[in-house]
C-alpha cells in the first residue's frame, strides 16, 4: 500500500511517514499544496492524508481537485480547526474523514484503516437506483432527481442520502449515521449531522411534496413518505 502525506510542518510530516512505514506502507511526503497536487493527481497512491492549511494551494481547494480527478481515493484531512463549520467545509470539499490536531498516531492509523475497509466493501447485487416517492438516486452516475428535476449534492450529502434510502422507514440515530456515513463516533459537542440533514431538507424536501425527511426529537431521523 502506498500513502501520500501532504503536510507543511516538516516534523509532523516525518512523524506520520515513519509511523506508517513501520506499519508496512510506502510513504511519499509533500510539503505544500502545489507539490501535493502533482503527486495526488497520479494513480500511484492508495490513500491521502492532508493538512487543511497549506502554502501555495490551500487544503480545501486541493481536496476538491483531488476528489474531482480521483473520486474513490480515501482522503483524511488534518487540521487544528475543529468547529462544526470547519468540519462541514472539509467534508464538502470531498474529505472522507477529519482529524483535529493534536492527535495520537494510533488514532490516525485506525481512522485510515477504517476508510480503506469502507472502500473495500462492494455490496453484491445492490440496486443501481434507489427510490422513494418521486426521489431517485443513481449510485453509479451519482445523480439525484426529485420529480424529474436533478438536484446537485455534495459528496457527503450524497452518501448521507444514499444511506437513508437504503434504510428508509427506519429510525436512524445520530450515532448510527456518524458511524455508517462518516465512519466516526458521534461527537455530542458538534451538530454537523444535523447541519447535513438540514442541507438535504432544503434540497430534496423544501420545494416538494410529500415531505420525506422526518425528525424524531432527541433520537434521530426517518426517511419515509408522510
């Protein structure tokens, strides 16, 4: 397995690199956004760990470019910023997970292995199109329509809606959504899941009937008709 680490702090980059080399990875290091972009847009790496704040090309813009060119490569974003808005920005840019500095290497390693396991899961015989009422989601083309109108979604909004459609009419707790969609434990100190539910409501429910996303106060959410 080959890993790309994009981190402008030389000490942190080398610590991460040595840690993963001891686990058997081949590791390449990049110390600014432009260098990271040159390496990341090749098909050589199985996963990418990158800092949010980078010189020459900032992490959010870099993440968007990587995600557009390589939609399936796992991206784990590192940052000293840990607010809900910061996390939402990172996920919207295409990051698969988000780890706030300072962190222990052991947690970083576990997070990355979790992302790789999720990527390796390829359900057999799963439907190409998921439907509820006049809402349709195509898992191959990554398109969503309601009443025939295409609705643009960010990568994380798409994954959240896909999970809800796969488990429609079942109550989904915030903890379950955090684990299954974000591969992380729900942090009660942030409300990023509620933020994404609200994003989906505005896009797929606000201008349509019947309403499909329902909240069970204090518990979670249900995708169903009526």
